[in-house]
């Protein structure tokens, strides 16, 4: 990857981060800290190029601060948050 490609990618991520901040500051997210954490975690993984590592467990433990013994079949927080995000995002 050339220097201009890296610079272009960096600028794109900076713009995307700025857009994320606008979304997170919107009325829709103002009183939804769990959704803010979820969306921020997902976007940061995307910015890092690490979307392949995303799964329900990693979102719960790394993104939402659940304990390492998190059991997705017993705690639906990730599914609930992702459904709520889909409803709130245009």
C-alpha cells in the first residue's frame, strides 16, 4: 500500500469517526448509553480492520463490559442492543 493510500484511508477514518460522533451526540442516543457503547465498539473494530473478530461474545465482553464468563444463550444483551440499533439508525 502506497503512502497516498494510507493517507487517504486515514482521512476516511477521521471523517467516519467525526460522523460517528455526530450520530452519538444525537437525541436518539442521548439517553441510551448501552447503545452508544455498542455502536462505538463496532465502529472502532471496523476502523481497526478487525471486523472478522466480531461476535456476540466479544461484543458483550469487550464492548459492553460483561464478565468473561458471559453466556450468550443466557444473556441476550447483544441481540437486544443490535436490534435497537437497527431500529434507531436510518
